[in-house]
C-alpha cells in the first residue's frame, strides 16, 4: 500500500492563488501555527506519525523536525521572544495533547534562519 504525502497550501488570499505547496507529512496534518513574525510555519502530523515540523515561509525549506509523544499532538501555541536586539531570537512553543499533556519547546535562531 503506497502512502500519498499530505500537502499544506500557502495561499495568497488577495491574489487568489496558491503561493506554495509544502510536502512533509505522509499521513495527514492535524495542527498548524505561524511563529517568528510569520517567518515559520509549525505543523504536527496525525497521531499515528507524531512528527513536528518547522517550515521556513521565506524559502519553504524544512528548518527542523522531530518525533513527539502521541499524547502531545493536538494543538500548537507559538510565542516569539527577542534576544540581543534581534540578532538572536529564541522561539518558544507548546504542544498540547489529549490527556492533559503540555510540552514546552524552544529553538534559537542566530541571525538569518535560512542559513
């Protein structure tokens, strides 16, 4: 049985066209959130796969991905915190799950996230 990749569409609403198709998750996407001044898109795959992916909205590359516990995959909340006059930034986010689970995450970006 072959698996068809799930797609995330970034749409230019004013121009009424698809800006980009992001393909990473294989069996579905259950949660999305923008962060880092809308430069990053966080996505979580369906429960059976349990992968968190961070996409760059500027160049559409995958910045990072990680397997996460199945109990922590229902919702993503993202908070940006500036550090050192915008030269370095730490992005914090949380995954919230079915059984009352809460996992706090962070990643530090130094300068340009696209490098």
